[in-house]
């Protein structure tokens, strides 16, 4: 079944919200210093502003993926675009850090309607395995390009207008998708799907949100009674959720998909890979602006080489996987990306070139696993369950980015606090701000000439080194997973491949 001009044009239309979602993940990284100067968030609030979007997407994707299977994937896409545009306007004009956190959370919920809708529609529009892989590669490329373009676009907009302007890009994109969607996108709903089980929806939220909060709190402040209790409660709710799904005739999530080894391992590789990329992106953009003193736009331009590397990997990996098994392609590319983590782990002051090259290698690994890992996950599910499979793929990717920001960002902050020295003449309030973050130190130094930022910049760079080393170890583990556990996945379009070692 060959895709025609309408399907490829529809893919182009789906590329717009896909790129927008990627842009929204990373644009705020480069806007953070300007936003911090305007809203004066605490270190904890800044982390919540950065990762509330990803956390709430991760918490809502399971529900939204299966909702699209029930009410129609195109319909859910249209509803989501309207909600996303409205939440973006709210975020653009948020007057306080607290309201911006709320706006980012609403953006996450709205974004959760878009991600599985676009990916599951692709699986319906391109039933041929090879063309579906290329289409998913384009989809992954657009999301990746959105992530890569986020810093550049954010830098341009914050220099020309103000930090909130980056959110307003959602409005014209929503208008285009709403106008073109009815003509170019097919509607698909699973005719055999039953009613949405609201108890399962509540259990999915009770399982994900407490665990997410606990991970974030422990990463930032260390173990404590409340986060541990919440983590245990979330895991217990998750166990009840899984048991309920096994008994339901029309489950919210088809847990039988996890019996497929390729499905489960591909999800795990995506999770680990996005933890490394999400944390690295957050730290690299901070390094370029706060350590090297670049303007937002100049820092965004330094992200150009990583964008090209990601583009090459996301487009090229599906083509290579027609001749070489996807597990080997993913594992080899991740192995090459370890060069990038090594460069980030050894960077010092004045090493913006090494940092940019290192992050290009990191993004190279992301492009391959995003394209091929997502294709493995979606291809493991029947067409009627593609929304559920797509939601799982997007859940682990968004959760990976958010956890990466929380874990690697908090690890860097811990190293920074351990090394930064506070002048004795500062007030307690200024002392606390000085140890809170490098951005606060830079702001204090502008008003107090006696405060030097050189030592603080060195402390932050050391934190970047430590975080990159830890992330590199995790990526090495993901490399081994690909080479050992995904080697049986056949080449694209070659289902007859048989691995003699299985």
C-alpha cells in the first residue's frame, strides 16, 4: 500500500506541531537567564519552570494516547492544538514564576494530546514498513530539529522582543493545522474500543505524578520521609493500575505489549538516551550564556552543529537500517556519542568550541534512537493500538528529558554549592542566593563589585563535568542494551531475517 501525495502532504502538516513540541522543550533553556532576571524565581522554581512541561506530558500521555484511539486521532489533534495555543498565550504573559509554572503544566497536558496523535496518524497513513520508517524518521527529525532550533529561535525572539515571545509561535501553527487538518489528515478511531475507564485514568496519574515528584525532590534535596512515601505510594498505584489493565476488556494501556522484548528494550533505550540529552541540553545552554557570557542569540548559533548532527542521524538511520539491523545502527551511533560526553566531561573555562562539538556528538546519538527506537515501539503494536504504543514512546521520551533536567541539573547544583565560596560581608539573603545558582551569582555581581563570578563559573563547569561523566556511563549501558538485546530486530522491510543466535 503506497502513500500518495495527500499522505506526504499530511506528514508535512503533522511536522508543524511536532517541531513546535520539540521547540517548546528546549527554547526555554536559552530564555532562562532573561526570564530569571524578569521573574526572579528561586532555584527550585526555575527547575519546575523548566521541567513541569515534560513531567505533565509524561503523566498525561497514556490517557491521551488511548483517548485518541477512542474519539478519533484527528479530532484529538485539533482539540489539543486549540488548548496548546491558549496555554502558550497564558505562558507568554505570565507575571510571576508561580503562574509560569502553572502555564507550563497546562502546556504539558495539552502537548500530551498532540504527541501520540501525530505519531499514530503516521502509522495509519503509512502502512508499508519501509515508508512508515522513513515517515517516522521525518517525524523524529522534525521533533529533533524543533529541539535543536529552540535555542536559536529563543535567542532571536528574546533579543528582539522579550522572553515570553517564544511561546506565541504556537498560535500561527495552531491556525495552519486547524485549517489544513480536515483536508490532509484522515480520521481514525478504533471501532472496537470501549469506553474510557476513568478509574484507570486516575490510577495512571496516581502512579506517575507522585513518582515524578519524588524523583525530582530526592535529586534536588536528597532522600526524605515525604518523597519516599510518595514514591512508594506511586509504585503501589502503578501495581494496581497494571493489575486492572490485565482484567479489563478495553484497557487504558495494553500491557501485553511489554511481552515483546524489542518493545520493552527500545523504550528503555529511549528513556536512558533522553535523560542524557535533556540534562546535557539544559547545562550546555547555561554554560554558553552564564560561563562564557554569550548573548542568547550567539549561544543559539553555537547549537547549529548539534542540529545538523541530529538531522543527519534521524534521516540517515532508517535508510541504513534497510541494510544493517536497527539494533546495531542504534548501538553504534550511541557508542560514537560517548565521544561527546567525554568532551563535556573534560571541558573547562573558554572551551565553548569543545562543548559545542561534544553536544553535536550527543545529538547524533539521539537522532538514531529517536527514529529507529520509535519505529520499533510503534511497529510492535497493531494499527488499532498504535495510539497506545505511541503514547508509551512519547511518555518515556518526555519523562527522560524531564528527569535528565532534574537529575543532572540538581547534580550540577550540588557540585556548585560544594565549591562556591561566599564572601563574609554579604547578607544572609544574598549568601543564600549566591549558593542557589550561577545565574543568581551573576546578578549579584552586577550590583556588588566585590563579588567575583570567576570561581562560581569554575564551580558550575565542574558540575557540568561530573554530570556529563555520569550521563556517559548511562549511555554506555544503553549502547550495550542495543547491541545485545535488539540484535534480533530485522532490517527494515526484511521480516524474514533470522538471527542464528536467538
